[in-house]
C-alpha cells in the first residue's frame, strides 16, 4: 500500500461553462488528494503540467488531469513556483528555504543553492517566490527585500547559471513591486505588476521598454502571475478579469474565466485569488487559485476577441499567433500499422487501410480492408508514426460507405476518447471520405480506432486509408 502521506488523485471536474476544460482540487476530497496551497505552474511541450505546492513539493499531471506523481517533498520546504528548462530539468523556487532547487525531468533531486541574507547572491527573507528560465537556460528569480525607506521594498531580478552561479543582479524601475516574471526567447523580461495593474516589459539590462495597462482601470491587468507562449503572446492571471491573453504589443485579444462573488466558493471556471498561470499546448491555459480552504488548478480555453486579434495581427503579423494553427503548421499523416477484429482472407488484410489511398473508384478491392463477416460488428485500429495533438481524422471508404458508427482516439498512455458516433447506413457518394473535426486534444494521439457496424446489411464496407491531422 502507498505511504499514508502520499498524494492521491485530486477531485476532477470536467463539466462547466463554455471555455472550461477541467478543474483539479477544490475544497473537498481525501486529505491526500487536496492541495494546501496551489501556486506556480509550468507546462512541458507534451502537455505535462507541473504544480509547485506547499505541502508535497511538485505535483505532476498528465494533460487530461490524471496524477502522474509528486517529487521534492523531502527536498523542498515550501515550493512556490516551478519553471522548466529546454533540457527538461525543473527549477523550483523554495520560498521556505530561501533557495532554488534543481530536479531532473524524472523528479530526481540534483542540487540546491541560495540562502537568506544581504550578500549579492543571497535572497531577501520573503524570496524567492517566482522563477523563470531564459532561452540560454539561465535561471531568473524575483528578489524582494526592505528598502531604505520605511514601508517600501526593493525588487530586483537575479540571473543564475543552472549550477547556481550568480550571473547578474538586474535592477528594475524603483516604482515596481512585481508579483511574477517571465522571460522570452530574446531574453526580454516581463513583469506582472499587480499594484499598478500593468505588464512591464524590460530589456535584459532592466531598462523599461514598454508598460501595458490602462491607468484609468488598473484592476483590469492586476495579476498574480504571468506567462508567455512561443509566439510572444502574454498571459496573465488577474484578480478581476480572469485569464487574459495579450498580443506582443500589449493589446488584449482573448479572455477566459470569471471572478467569483465575494464570500462564495468558486464554481468551475471561476477564480478567487489566482497566483499561477501556464500556457500549454492545444490552446489550454492552466491557472492555480486559492481562497481559504479552497485550492485548485483549472484548465480553460480562452475566448478570442476577433476584432482585437485582427488589429494586433495587422500591427505585428510576424509576432501574433493565429487562434487556430494554420494549415501549414498541421501534421497530416497516414496510418503505418493496422489491426482488426477480423479480415476477409486471404486478401483484404488490415494493412490495406494503411498508407495513402489507392482506390479511386467505387469498387470491391483487395487493396482495402474488409471484415470476414459482411454483416457483422467489427473494429479496425490504426497506428501513426508521429504523436500529435489531434484536430481531425479523415477516413477513406472505398466500398459501401456509411457504416463507420464510432471513431475513437488513442493517446500515448492507451486512453481512448470518442470523437464521432453515428447510426450506420449506406450513404452516397462512393467512394467517400468521412471527415471528423474536433477541438484540439489535450493529450498526444498515436492511434485511431474505428467501429464498423454492418449488422443492418452492409454486404462488406471497405476502408482504404485513414489520415490523422494534428499539431506537432
């Protein structure tokens, strides 16, 4: 049996308002499954989510919310934030030890550096709380310490090598007391300035390049956390406006979630005091949130403001990502392996459904797959070489089309999800392509399973090829 203090799968909610994907945690469930305080977040390219959490170090989740495990419970005193390096190593801001801890992708502990003090490489008593990794692998942390004036603090950005050697302490404008930071591919620093309700863009030397926000409405961008995507878009977890996505020029182009009513427990898609955000693959944005006994992480898909996005794209077309991956960025691939519940021997093997379509007219052909029983219930399973976040499946039916009654996707862990179901019946024209489109998957897809229901009298429905379409 697992140790009594080991983590358990948090409560998962997957039903909510438009844009809501799922929520983990909350204010109920066994003690081992509840977060004491869900904080900083990081997402790997495959969608794996890492959560810095005060009670058990770092929790790791699959993109669909299934708990993979925890690590760092013995090495971390009070984990506040986590950042992932391109190598896969993870760096954790250990607020409890005034230190930074490094772990391998498998969760094994590597090293730790830092202590509280006034030295150049030391942290203030309330630091580090936030951490980021730059394009060169350098580790950035926010440091805050009392200033010379009573009641004021001095914030700076510290830049370390991955082995903990201080490379620079970067002074930032004196009027800033940022809540979080992010670093883009060029080494530009972005700060979430919650008190002023702005996002501040700094050069690598700390010089101010831009300040986004509306001074007349400072609550709009008052945020507890910030993140960037590869296109330079900015994501902030705000206290009054939910999650916001800003184009690189600072224009708000998408939003999601809502602020909970005072004194209420957040419903799915609502937030109280969000303090972590991470933009993941598939258009999914993760936020952490805490309020009293309530502590949870939520995945949402943001609503795009089409006019604002068009304006921002016109201003900087090379920097603004389209809301849906353009066709040129999609991976289109044909099945490389196939298996079936049966086939009509000696020809009509499952391999007939692999590769490119080979039948151009409506005909019974041994180059396609056909079942042994012309009027039975069968399954055909296809496998593909490159895992993708899938957005579509195209099924080429070369003879008696219309009897595909269900289409399921198979991810890397073997989990299945149904994306199409229909009442089987002979259809026209022939040959035919059944095109199934769906919202981009949370997990990477490696296979497709077709249910072919011929019990109404199909007299052999034949499949020539199956194409999987997705984002790499």
